[in-house]
């Protein structure tokens, strides 16, 4: 790896392909392939959390069929930062696409811990890079550039190709007074702009918001006032585990007012330990206490830092609110601080969580307790002004976010015809002379359920959706071999459809419907199983719709003796 601030100008020409495989229709599932010459590099490899229309699904990972089909070209994966929507799919993707990884120190430490959980740590070639390092990856050179975000060691990427230089901002904001480390390297971005930037792929998450994103420093005042106002209360703070700077602020404020800090939540414990080991987090001696010992301290001397700010069902705060946590129970003396804002799509879950906490008497504080890690409109304008790209590709966000980013690019004098609102799977070819979407590759989300990866498809998901809506009816029938005469049944079992004991008349009529359907499809000589099942299913389905306006899943079980 070479060092920073060198000038990389390649003159071989041609075009470079930009192929987003996810992340353009939602918050999450971020992964983009870049192809030039005989080489492909991949930026980020994130997961998405399932929506309400995916019952039973644990998470969603990107379909990387295009990459596995061209694995001989793939030179490496370059990771911008350590959030789940950018690294969470690595254990699943690297299982079939084992290529070198490149990331900064804290990001790589989080990745290593994740790979260790899956027994893959020793299988992957990992390369830790510093800001300014330039990695040669086949026909690409990739430089890591310092940015600010809600997790330490975040990076933008300058991707040098023969067709021109591409800048990928990653998730970023411009923080002039960061809690730790230095501010974003605007000087390097300006120099790249002077040398000529072919395309800018820019974070769009806060493109709908005017002005600047506040500094992390602003949150300190809220914590200090909270700890000062509620001197007799126990304070529970829910935030993102990865926001090391936020954790540092909470620890520092607690130490100043003489409170102990306990950490709860697996991801919070993991990240705090990693950050301490690598020197990104400094905790004064005697401040951190084990969660098992919190009963040894009075409420006014305790802060509990935990996961669950997004209403995740199994996170620490959700289990506390539902009375399922073995060590923490909410009392009327508790103050709960939500040091985050809901990710788009999580609003209902967060609202339900807050309601549960209110019911148990807790005081809730969720104003002025969080600042975003993403750039607002004026910061986006600054990046466009510094880089002056020929082409603009808004990324990272829902369509409305990316559309606002596109309008900003147009305002910053990027020609409208050079702004591309891509869809996942699009193949965008760029050169100095032209840019156009020239094709589409296989893409999408692969659902992970337990240990199963990809075995939950659209048909299984549809059945689960139907089960969640109207329940299931199981019909058990025993037929005589040869004649088709009913020997036993029909027995009907209902789950999630009606309560059997209160629906005896309905069930009696349903049994008669099944008996008649069997009679119509058996001629005393030959039993055609598929025909019988279809007739039972169709007849019973029509009956239930007429009577109840419901469409349960109907499962006939037929035995022949």
C-alpha cells in the first residue's frame, strides 16, 4: 500500500461500470460493485432488517450472484465503516465470495468479531488500512479518506480508474468539532476536485434536511442537564452500540457527577470492549461496573448504558420494557434517555417501546439527546463544491432522500443529464464522453431465517403472510383403499382462524362441505389424491369466505387404509 496525497492520473480511457447491488431503495443492504478492465472491487456489504411483511425472517442479505459468477475478476472488498448496514452481510457473502477485505482499524476489529461468531475469522484475508493509504486492486487504486460519522474510523473512498476518479463518500457528515479524532479531510477532497472527479456517489440520508448537522459536542449539554436535574433517579441511556463518541460522552458526564456506568446488551458490550482495547474509548478507573452488581448501588449513583434504541424486539431495553430482563426492572424512579432517532421504518417499534416504558412509570427524555451522523443539505453542497464531479449518483437512502440529493447536485451545477437515479441491479457505464445505464444484473435480498440462508423464498413468505392474517385450517380424513369411502373424519383443527368451542355450528357445516367434496371426487375405483385435496381446499375456501370473509390457509391431510 502506498501513502497519501499522491496524484493518480491514468490515461488508458475506456469506461467504468458502477453496479449497485443493494441500498438504493431502503436504509440498509448497502453494496456496490465497480468494474474496470479485468477487475471488480466491492464497496461495503451490509444487511437489512426485515419489514413487517417478512414474518419470521431474521435479516436480509444481498444477492451477490453477479459477483460469484465473475469471482475471477473480484479483487477485494473495501469497507467504509462498521455499521451493520455496511458490514452485517459479510459472514454470509464471504462464505461463497472469499476475497480480501480492506478496512480501517476499528472497522476491521468489529468485522473480526462478527466473523469469529460464524467461525470464519481464520478463513478471510484481512487488511487494516490507515487514512491516506492507497491500495492497488487489479486495475483499481483505492484511497481511504478521513470522514466524520456516528462511528469512529469511518472513511470515504477515492477510486482511481483509467476512465477517471470516482469518490464514494460513505456515510458522513462534516463535524468541525468532533469528540475524538480529526475532522473530515476536506483538503484532500478539494485536491481530488482540482485533479478532476469523474463521479461522486454521495450519502443521501439527510438530503431532505436543510442546514448543517450539529456536532456531537451539542449532546454533552443534554446529558449534563439530565444528570443534574434527576439527581435522585437511576438513568438508563439507549443508543447505538457503534456510536463510540456518544458512549464516551455518557461515561465522561457520569464520572463528573459521581455515577457508575453499567453496560448491557451484547453488541454494546462487544463494541465497548473493542473500542477500549484499541484506544478509541477511555473509561476512568472505577467508573465501569458489572451489570450483575447494579443492586449494590443506589439509583442516584447509577447509569445503565444499553442497546434497544430502535425498538428491536430482543435488544436490552425492549426486554426491560416487557418485563423479560432478569437483572433490570423499570421503576417509577427511572429516567430513560433515547439517545438516537428512529431509523426510517422503525418508528412504530420505537413508539410501542416508549409507550410500554411510560406505562411502567418511567420518565422519558428523547429531545436534544441525539445528533445525526449524516450530512444535511449544506454539507452535501460543500462536498459537491469541493469535488466538482462530472457525474452525480445519489446513494444510501430511500428514493425521496436520493431525489433531494439529485436536486442538490443540479443546484451545484452538475448537468441534469449527468445525474443518475439508479435502481439496484442497474449497470451504469461512465466515461469522459458519456454516461448511460446499459443493462441490469441479478440482484435483490436473500432472507435469513435461523440457520437457513435463502430457503425462505416468495412462496414461503406468502404462506407466512397468509398465516399471519387469517390462520390455518387442517382437515384430517381417512379413506378406505380402493373405494375412497370415508372411514374416519373429517376432523378439523383451527389455529388463528376461529375458536373451535365457540364455532361448533360453523365447523359442522365445514365437515359436511368436506364430505361432499370427497364424494364428488371418488368413483369407488380410483383415488386421485391431488384432485381430492384441490376440491376440498377450493370448496372449503369458498365456504369460509362466504361465511366469514376470511381466507385461512387450508391444509388437507388424507390417509388411505
